[in-house]
C-alpha cells in the first residue's frame, strides 16, 4: 500500500471580485490567490507552509478541504481525486481530513455545549453509535486534549483562547482523521499557551500517526515539528524542501529574507 496520503498537483485558486471604479456590476477582477502549487504528504508527516500575510496559505488549506473551490489542478487524498466530488461525496471524504483555525472561539458555535460541539462530527460520520457510546468518546477526547469531562455541559465563551483551541482539536480528532490541517492554530494565543498547543499537536501526530499540515509564521515551530516546508509568495511556491535544507541552505532569496527576519535562529 502507498504511503502517500495527500497529493496536490498544479493547484490554482482564483477569486472574482467586483471591478473597482466600474459602474457595471458584472465586470470582475481576477485575484489569483494560489498559482500552480504542487506538493505531497506522506502518512503521518508534518508539513509546514510559510509565507507572508496574503500569500495564499489559507486558500491552499481551504481548497484542499473543499471550503474554497479550486480553479484548476488536482487534490488527491489516498489516491481519491477530491476536486471533482459532489458535495455529499466530499463530505464523506472529509472524515479523513479535519481542520482547526486561527481564531478558536470564532470557530466554535456559541449556542452549543462542548459535548454537542465535539459530538457533531460523530453524528455525521459514525451515526451507528449509541448516545452512550458517543458520550464516552466525547469524554475521552476532552481528557485527551487536556480538558475535563466535567466541562461537557459548558459553553465556549466560558473558556480561554487556549482551552477553545483544545476544544477545536478535540472536535477535529474525535473521528480520527488521517490529516489534520492547522491554519495558524496558535497565532491568537499567548506565548506559553502557544507552546502547550504545539506540544499537544506533536503528541497527537506521534500517538495517532496523524499527518499535520501546519500553516504558521513561527519558524521555531517549523524547526521543531515539520519534516518538510513549503514556502509561498504571492500564491506561488518559491521553495519546497526538507526542513534542515531550508534552514541550512535556503535556495531562494525570498526564503533567505524570511529566515533573516527571525530574531534568532533555532539551533
Ligand atoms: N474569499 C475571498 N475573496 C476574494 N479574495 C480572497 C478571498 N480569500 C482570500 N482572498 C485573497 O487571496 C489572497 C490570499 O489570501 P489568504 O487568506 O490565502 O492568505 P494567507 O497567506 O492565509 O494570509 P494570512 O497570513 O494573513 O492569513 C489575498 O490576496 C486575499 O485577499
Ligand atoms: Mg491565512
């Protein structure tokens, strides 16, 4: 069996936005947010995506999971092409790939209890589970991400940013996806809390051999966690290499500039 989990080939994403200063609403400007990006992930691999703000990192992630429609190119998960799936087929395929977001509180429904938030993916993907079985899984998950099962009936606004991100991780993890996409999961958190969330993601990666696609601005995290790195600038990939080579022998000027902007390089 192949060890390749995700294959992205020549992925492009265009957005059409109303033309500035035009009186004709049908005239659109094209923004090419992602331009011919290709990379692969092995099962259990951690891949980092770095690049300045607006370079297209989130759009790549959203196109993989189907939240943004690709304009061209291919995305294969376990050799299954995802870009031409119908909505309900894509929904099924999403069991194997889950995503967590930059703003943990905003990504949780404020009207739902923790128990219901974490149980929701189970209701979709494992409808055969009884209520008790579901509750047991939710409780296990809460404890696994460092929360308490006594919190099951509480609401997101009662928790800190770090705790909300743990809830997001629990919701993503409960269906045991093979790929976890993390879009700047720690940017909105304090330094110490950031380290705890990264530690949790590393544990999950090892424990479940779960591949992680990690979008980050933090090169210390890249150095500590990622096996390969994809550098994106203006929607194009400027460098794609193993992490050690990227730090020791960056090939492109843009990568050198990014690395030079780090206050102190990790060893
Ligand atoms: N829904 C959308 N409609 C129109 N343009 C969009 C949309 N989403 C993103 N863009 C544009 O696509 C480009 C890439 O945006 P994206 O959010 O992917 O960047 P990013 O690398 O994730 O940035 P950041 O580091 O700030 O999160 C930007 O120019 C952005 O304005
Ligand atoms: Mg982004």
